[in-house]
């Protein structure tokens, strides 16, 4: 009995040790980013690099907030991300519900097309998109970024919501229709409230992908009035030198919305992913 108890304690200790190592491994980049952001330029170029800060300073944050294009880029990212996420959610709800509840000619082909759309790398479609937007005179506009971002978020969002809707019993809709609801009314009043975890999961997925998108923002914008945060952060990298302090300070500013979303929506995000993975 004592041997079994000892082996259980040993396994538990090893498990916690492994978890501790993984936590340190996961948090170290964020810690190093923060430490670099409060170092002076001289300390950032010290060889070998040190994690301890001798003379902490917030001058890097001052440059980021008052002497760079980061505030404008932050606003641009908010506009593009909020609009594209809302449109992604609207399209994904309708398309996912249609694929989950109705069988029509070509539904299987369209479902497979969603997978191909998800696997398609952005570098493959950037040239056709640029040519089309150039002819429509949409280069360097919010609309071009929003449409381009929809191309990378809608396929997976539809797949996620289709899987989630398939887990909801059809009897709920049938009961609503008996009470006088139309198909759209049943979707809005019955299905969507029940599907809140799945909707949050899709929203978080779309938000993160759009917030950190780099390729489209780099090629479809020409001026600081439309450029988003990833491009503004990249501007701290010069031809011969990189301003690591300012770059890491800007990265900390960019990380705040992402961390807040994960803290506030973590429970719903995990539940939405787990419930939506039952059927696929």
C-alpha cells in the first residue's frame, strides 16, 4: 500500500514538474519582451544578453505612444478587425447553419471547398487580390483589408459553426416552428443563444487571425493612414539597425487586447472548441 502511495506521489510530482517547465517555456518569451521594452539601448545590445535590468526606463513606451505611428495603426487595426470579425461571424452563422441543417445539390462539394479554402496560403491569392483591388481602386483602403481578411477567416469559421450546430437537437427548432417561428426566427431566437460558446470561439479565432495579419496589410496599403499594427511594428526595423526597445514596447501594446480577450473569453472559447469537435 505504501509503495502504491509513493508511486502516486512520484507521478504527481513529475507531472507538476513537467507542467512547471512548460509554463516557464511558454511565459519566457513574454517576459523577455517586457524586459527588453524597459531596457536602455546600451543594455539591449549587451553581449551576452542579460535578463536583469540595471537601469529600467519607460522611454521606449514614450517613443511608441508619442513619436511613432503606433496610435494611428492601433486605430486602423481596431477598425479592420472589428468590421472583418463581425462580417465573418454573420456569414459563418448563416453558412454553417445551412450546411448543418440542409442537404442540397453541391453541398458536399462546397463543404470540401471550405477545407481547400482553409488550406490555401495567403501568398497564393495575394497577387490576384492586388490586381482586382487595383482595378477597383481599393488599394490603401479599409475595405480592401477587410475583404482580404474575410478570405482567410470565413472557411474555418463556417466549419467550426457547422460542427457546433450539428450538436444541437433539431427538436428545439421544430418546437419553435410549432409555436409560429420561421426558420430565421428559430435560428435567431433559439439556436444562436444556445450556440453562444461556439459564436465566441469563432469570434476569438477570427479576431486573432485578423489582428495579427501581416501579408495583406503589407501589400494592400501604401500609407500610414491605413496601415495596421504589424506593419507599424515592422517599421522599427531599419536597414542596418533594429530598435529593439521600441519594437518590444510596441509589441507589448499590441498584446494587451489579445490578453484581455483570452482572459475574458477563455472559458467560452475552450467550451466552444470542445463542443464543436464532437461532430465534424
